[in-house]
């Protein structure tokens, strides 16, 4: 876990994404090294004791201190304008670490109804066993967030834009509701990354990421991160990671460091291509509706324009028909990868109702708007005309 110095970086975000956090070794390497070691050697017994007690800073054990992971944490914290970052093994373990580090039995959480399916399963099936309770609201309806507050509410949790319908929540407004009621706001910023949206600057207390997605950017490694201040993240979340150990491996941290270096240009390209695809889909006779925040037809378009610099590469659309028609479009593609992952340079297509949200009940999916005719795309970096032709094959058959 790495904490930033109190002095903020003088560099702009794109520069931080390439340079922040690196401390060169005596070898003078230009690229960051991978420290593939489980443990570290101390100069003496007294030196070891000082490290373990916290009296002396330094590496102890790679479950919670590793130079490569620390560089990744320092860089991502700088990009999010946070003080501390804790890197984790996956995006889901980042959400788990945030909840376990910041909540206690008996606490209540208000969450957006349209969260990623695995997040809802984590909340409803696992964390409720430990005495936490959850209320779900329409993430775009500020009044519902206010009405759901209880005396024991300690956290508001939202994902914006949401997966898969790209609903946009007003971070500043929800942050005010949280703080007026002595609660924390946690924002899942996986879709936008700090390149397109910085929730901490909008009032959020903690940001979580699945760095498996855009931060890696090529579908190679798993990872996650929690970013915030020195107390909430640097002490409370870090304490959970140190003992429980959902740790990001040094190799994955190194790969994702390389992903951060190109994140700015990739997010700009993903957003440009996704907007072109979304606009084209709106003109297709076989398409019922398109969900993408940068489209003027999106219900939170104006908010997205204020809150985000672009809308990233994920969009969803409903075809005319049901599951069979949706599957027909998927099975007609030759270029899109049929996979539930997103954020790759390769474009992907999936059917959320039977994949990412398949473990939810039909009633839960209906309430969220994840219908049988819904498809989710993650637009990569291929030629846009080729992607349109690939989708056209399936749409023409409907």
C-alpha cells in the first residue's frame, strides 16, 4: 500500500500516468522492474522488529508490501487525486476490502440498483451473513438516495456509469446526501477510469476499480484498487488487506503499470469509437433502444457532459424481440469476441441477462432493466467500419 506525499503532483494527468511512483534502483533501469519475491531480508533482528511494529518504514512481506505493487498504487492514487491506494487481486476483492475495512456488523448500505451482477451477489449473499443490510435505489434518482437513508446508514455505494445500462449518477449530489447523514460515498469508477472522471474531486470519499478492465487494457491480468485518504484507505482498508490478503501480484501490478502509461490515449479512442457505434445503432431498424451517456437521447446526457470528459467504450442496446433475437446477433458476429470481459483493445459482445447478471433472479433483472433483448458491447480499438459490418450481419437477419 502506498501513500502519496501531502504535496500534490505538479504534472497533469497524462504525465502522472507515465511517470508517477517510480523509484529507480541502483541498477538505473528506465522501465519499472518486477520484484518477484515473497519476502525481504532484514539487516538485524532489531531491524526486523522495527519493520513489523511499524516504527520503521519498508518492505516486510509481499502480501502487503512490494515495490512493484507500491509503484502501481502510487501512480493510480496520483491519477485519482487521492492520498492512498490499496491494490487488490481483483475488482471484486477491491469492493470486498472497502466494505470489510470501512463497515461493521449492524451497518446499513444504500446502493444503486443497477450495479454489476457480482457486486449485488456479494452484498446480498455474502456480506449480509456478517450483519450488514442493503437497500437498493434508482441510481439516477437523487430523491431515492435521500429517502433510503436510515439511522444506521454508514455507506452509499454507486457505480457510474453503471453496468450494463450506462446510467449516470450525480456524484456531487449523492456525496452531499452521504455527508449530511455522516455516511461515506464509495464510487466504482471502472468504466470511466481517472482519465474521464475523478469522483474524489466531486465529493466521493473512496473510489474502487476493477483494474482488470481498462487499466490493464488488453485482457491479460486480474486486479483491483481502492483509492482515498490516508485514514479510510491508508489505515482501515489497508488493515484488512494486510491480514486477509486479497493481494495484487507483482507481475500483474507491473502489467497494469504499463496499462496506465497508455490509458489516456486509449480512453479517448474507446470513447470516440463507442460514440460512433452508438449513433449508428440508433439508426438501425432492428434496434429498439441504445444506452450510451454521450448520446443526446440518454436520460442523463446533460449530467454526463458535466461530470465526465467522455463516456468510455461500453454501451448497451436492445434489439426488437427477445433472447433468441439477441443471441442471433451475437452468434452472427465474426469480429467481436463473445466474452463477458470489457475494456480490451479487442471489442467484445455479451448477453447480460444470461452472463454477468445471470445469477440474479428474473425479478431483479426486470427491475434493473436487464431484459432478455439487451446486449452489451465493449468497443475496442479496431476499425469502426469493420465493427459496424460485423454487427450489421446479425441485425439484418432480425
